[in-house]
C-alpha cells in the first residue's frame, strides 16, 4: 500500500502513514507522536518526478505521463498545476513554489537543491530536525 508522508504542524515531526487509496479518501490522519490532526501533506521526490502515485495517475490519461520527462520541467510544472486544480485541494505553499520553479524551467534537481526540505525523508536528513 502507498505510504503518505505528512509534516505535523504541532510537533513538527515527519509522519508516515500507510493507506489504501480508498482509505486515504476517508482518512483523517493524526500524528502518532502528539495526536494532532494538523498534518500537512509533504510533496517529495517521487511526486516531483512521476506525479503523485496512482491517485494522480487516475486523474490523467496514460499519454500525459508517458510524455512527461524530467528534461522538460515546464511541461511537468503545467501538469502538476493541472493535477492540483483537478484535485481541488490546496496543496500548500511548497507545492506552489515547486510548480512556479518548474514553469520557470528549473529541473527537479535544481529545485531540490534550492528547497532542501523537499528531499527530507530520502536521505536521513530528518535526524537533524527533531
Ligand atoms: Zn505531532
């Protein structure tokens, strides 16, 4: 099952929760550390590179993803903006900044360098912010 990552807005810890897609639609995630429900979904490397797993796949036809290349950040930015509009959710300032940067032609690698918090959870950086 897919793992969803959140940042707890109260205790600032990284929270990983596993839901099926159906469960995620119904879920009210809460923080296992402090019990807060003020969890903000994180946008990570996978979301940048491939769209957000099957949840976003379901919003797109396959050709949109097949044509997607990390070498064409503007197309990726347009696609991410389109996905966020179709989801009808506010995906947060971080997501908006990523989309803006992509639309300006920055590669995902450049964006991760400029926004190191995006790479958290992939390389053990979390040890430093708790
Ligand atoms: Zn918490």
